[in-house]
């Protein structure tokens, strides 16, 4: 679920998704996108070495298969 945490409780809507996640096979290209987003939000720069062995973390990509809008856990198909 993705929701706006800046609005008062019980007033916002969320987006619910079913997704399939797969580990990124060649992280050299995808890590640049992830890293730019991290830096833009005050995080650190990432490299492929941060998400390949022997590092503990891995990079995954999720593909949404279904989406719904929802309020108070009542889902409405898009």
C-alpha cells in the first residue's frame, strides 16, 4: 500500500498493489536510478558493489500486476 502520511488519519486514500518482484540481474544500469533517487532525498550515493556479493543487500524490481484505490481498507478497482 502507498499512502500520503501527511494528511490526517482517516482522510486520505491509498493505492494497493499486487506485484511480482525479481532481483535485478545486472545492477550496473539500475543502480544509477536508485542512487539518484537516494541522493535527491538526502541519502547516500549507491554503486553496484553495494548490492552484489559479498554485500548484504540486493536490488529488486517490482512489476505491479493489479492496482486498487482504497480508503479505510475498502478497495476499488482502477
